[in-house]
């Protein structure tokens, strides 16, 4: 897990008001994010990313070159997180755009 991924997950979790814990390292450290009794990793899990987008009423767009997630309500109304799909693949780009948008919401929370 990169520092960037860890920071994104921490801020996205903060935005949802959930307390998360990073468990001791394992071969797949990104799956070690725990929310309650469930693993929580919207960077790799489509369902977690969709629930995160739904929680914040995000608009999610995909195309051949770019994926984006837009916040449509609250303090960061109109914020858009964009990711290139050519480099990462469409599914990964969509998940990352959603997490980046949620992380920005988390950063705005004092």
C-alpha cells in the first residue's frame, strides 16, 4: 500500500464518519482496512466504492480516456476527481476517482 492509498482511505473513512483501524501488515495490506467487523477497501472493492459514491450522492462518469466522480452537495459541491482510464483501466480509475472525491470531503472536515 502506498502512502497515497493509505491517506486516501483514511480521509475517505473520515468523511463517512467511520472509525477505521489498520491491522498489522500482511501480504495484502490494503485489504487490512477494517470498518467494524468488515473489510473496507473502496480502492479495490467495487461494492465498497459504489456504497461510498451512493453515501455522498456522487455523479460518476466513465469514458474511454477518463473516469470522474463529482460531489453534488455539501461544502465541496461541484468538486470533480478525475482519473485516466488508459493507464489504470476503467474499473480501477472509477474506484480511485470515487475515493479521491470522498477523501477531499474528509479533508474539509475539521
